[in-house]
C-alpha cells in the first residue's frame, strides 16, 4: 500500500491498534532511567547544599 | 474487523478522489508515495532544502573547530576565533539550517498531504529571498566585521555590528512570510475541499510548529529591534534583564519549533518506512495542543539563576507549566514507537517483546535516522532536560557544559538526525534523484548518531565536574593559582572531542551524499524510487 493510502486510512482505528507491549517496556525503562538520574541529581545537590 | 474512530471524523476508504485546485500542469502524482505534488511548492521545497544544507555545512565546520578547542589536549583556536566561530555555529545550526528545513516541511505538509496548490508563489519568493539575504548578512557580520563576537545569545550590553541584528530580523521576517503562506495554503485547501475529514496528523503537527513559530518570531522582534536601533546609536541600551527574558522567547522557542516539526517528521517517517499509523489521533493531536499552550514557558529555565525575576515566576513556569509540555513529549515518545510496533507486528514480527524491533528496517537510513533520533531525544535529551529544568537542581548545573550536553541531544541527535532521515526521502521524491553509494547512506545515521551520543555524554559528564559552557580555556593557562579540573573531567572533554570528530564525519558524509544525489544522482522518471 502506498503512503498516500496509509495517510488516508490513518483516521480509522481498531482495537488491535493499541497492542504494543514492547513499547510499554521501553517506556518503563525510560521512566526508571529518569528516576535514577533525577534523584541522583537531588543527592548531588544535597551534597553541596547543606540544610542545617 | 470492527472499526472505532477516535477524535477525527471517519473517512471511508472508498471515497472518490478529492478535488484538486492546481493550475493545469502544476501538479504531478508521486510514483512512490501516490501523493500529489504541487510543482510550484516543489521548487520552493528544493530551494529551502538546498539553502538548509549549505548553512548546515558552515555550521558543521565551525562545530568541528569549536569541539577541537574545547578538547584541552588539542585546544585549537585562539580566543577571538573561538568565540567568533561559536557565534556562527549557534546561528547556522540552531536557526538557519533548521528553519530553512522547516519552511520546506511546511510547504510539503500543506500542499502534498492536503492535495492543494501553494497559496502564493510571490510570498514564497519573498520568504526565501529575505531568509537567504538575512542568513548571508548575519554570517557576513560575524566573519568579516570583527564586531559581532557576541555569541548567539547576543546579551546586551554586548553590542554587535548593526548588520548582525538586521540579518537576523530579515531572516525572521522571511520565515514569518513562509508561515503565512502555509496558513493561507491550509485555508484554500479547506475552502476548495481538497481533502476529506480532518487534516492528517503530520499537517496538524506542522500547524502547531507554525503557530509556535509566529510567537517565537514576535519575541525575536521585541528583543532584537531595540538592540538593532541601539547598535545604530539611535536609542539607549535595552534593559539587560528584560532583554534576556524576551530573547529566550526567541532562543528557546525556536528550538520548540524544532521539537514540534521533528515529531511531525517522526510520524511521517513512521508511515513511509514501515506503514505505521498514529496510535490514537485524539491523544496525538492533544499532545500537539499541549506544545502550543505550554512549551513556550520552558524558555524560563534559561533564567532560573537570574536575580531579576521572582521565585514565584520561576517556579510556576518551570515546575508546573513546563511539565505539561513534557507530558506532550512523553505522549509522542510513546505513541510514535508504539505505532511502529503495531505496524511491524501486523507484518508478522510478533516474536517476544522486541522481535518487531529486531526485524525493523535498520538498513533503511530513513528509518534508522528516525528511530535513533527518537531514542537519543528521549533517553538523553529528555531525561537531562527535565532534570536540568528543575529550579533547585539547575543551581548546580547552570552555565556548565551539562546544558549544551542536553541540547545537543535534543536539537542535534533529535531534530537534525530526524531531518537527515527525512532527506533520504525528500531527495528521491522531490528532487527525483537516487542517492549514490547506498551502503554509505545506510551507515551515515549510525555514524552521526553515535558521534552526537559521545559528544552529548562527554559534555554532560564534564559539566557534572563543573566544567563551564562556552569557556575558551578551562585550564586558565597562565593563572597565578592552580586552577582547572581533574583527570575525570579531562577524560570527558576528550570524549566530547572524539564524539565531535565522529559526528562531523557523519555529517560530512550526509552532505556529500546529498549534494551528489541532488546534482549528479540517477534520475527517477516515471517510476518509484528504489526502495531502501
């Protein structure tokens, strides 16, 4: 099917269009990476900025 | 199969062909995509693409020399030329290369995807002429007046040659004319009913980019017109704090045009490379609306340590409103790969969680550039961006190399790499020429993406050691007291240098292949392009 036809069909959706378990795992890896990086930075901030 | 429709009106697949509004002989049907191509718009897409690549080359040469100066073991340039080339690098890469490409994308997304003619040839001519003259004048001011070493930010009271500001203003007005032509084209497509239902998602995304562009250009005018009249000696120097706020309405938002256009390109390349279709039209369009409403507020994180604005303003913009734009990126970051996964699973690649990813067309440079762009943008640019944009954390990162480490992952590893992937289709479909040396084209996205990954990581980790951004000599050679950074920082600066060289080679390969294809490539006449 040519892309022009793909683009015309894009506004129709079916229930099986939402089954993407691999992407869900990729998204969870991204969120875990973010959490580690984010809180490591808060730790780095706490190391140089002491609250008394 | 039952069909549900979310968001947009349903379009029966067997509807008759939509109307055309082109003058006789001014439309052709692409043999590869089946899309109508307005031959008038095609000319301007070509012109903008060629200009984009020319300024990309200028910016890339500056980039290599700057990276080889930031690498202390090489430390290539003297301070005057370092700051001069850093100024030219920022302007050519972040403004000229990308916005020329984006105007080409707007013409394509309006005319080909909606099956309409370009609204005004005159506007397109004026737009391109002003942009080209503006970019040339700005480069002339930087390289030849010796009075424009003010970096891209051009913070007052640093004063540049008037031609510096005039060139940027002319470029911005030209870009605005191109955006107006795009909106006018949307209007005549709607009026002439050249498409059925809602506009395609790619056109919707391009429209979001165009709206953000208007806001961006207005900020640029508000900041740069007073700076221009001041440089002519006609007015007093603008207030420095006010200038910084207004300038970042241009400086950061121009990168948000890039993000929005890049996401549109992801959706387009997903469709043409693996036949992906957006996971959910309403959610994807809603995410673009979030960009329009909130992404401009992200510019506030550039002034998080600025004493001129209050804590409430900073916290609202960067700790609340900005996250609504981050939410939009998270939505696209999920729906784009998910749409690829769904498409590949439908083709039978269903083994395990990642069988679809292993079987993806990694030898297609359009696909590899697009997917690497997505990964680099999300994992490196996105994670670092949200973290650095947090007000408290920003205190330990502001003005360090961590900031360029973040935006090289978003704008270069993200936007530029996605636009390179787009070029692997634009040249065969619009210039109707085949790429030569296809094995090298297949390698190029990995070379460039890998180089940028090294460069960004090197910058980010060197910045974590406290290495400042923009600085010519972090060793403070000749200082009376011992200064500089330890071996770990030097290792990371070395990684930055090596990454810069690898990325430059990848970029040079892209330019050489594209120029070769455009001028000497095998013609594509009455046949589809050779599949990647």
